[in-house]
């Protein structure tokens, strides 16, 4: 089953920027263990770039790179949405660091 091939990891957001001409997108620089990568996420309606910095989020870490609005994205964050509300799947506290496996 493909679901069991999904690699979920904790990532720390170290930088966040709005994507020009894309009201819903943020470009995030994340740290997954010792590796830094970039993801593009459709969360700008719900979170400002400043709110994202320092968050420990859960990402799908083993996706093939994709281009979103011409920007390479190397992963996908997890979030829950109901109606007009969206909440990120996050990890609180200092015990679990960036790169930790989720599952």
C-alpha cells in the first residue's frame, strides 16, 4: 500500500516569504534534521510569514520535487481544514527535534 511508503518527518520553519502574485502561497525554508529544503504551501490565507518562523511542522519528506508557480517544492506540510479554518499539524516542546520520524 502506497500510504505505508509515506515518510512523515518533523521540520522546523527557518524562513518564510510570500510568493509574488500568489495570495495563497508561502515559500518556506525548512530544516529536516541536518538537511535544509524549500517547500511551497497554500497557507498564506491562514498564517503570515512571521507566524510560520520557528514552528515545528509535520511534512511528507519523500515526495518527488514539484514546481508550484515556477518555484521548486521539496515536500508537503500537513494541515487540517474545516470550512474556512485551517490548522497546521505541529509538534510542541523541545523534546522532539527537526528530522524526527512521525508515525
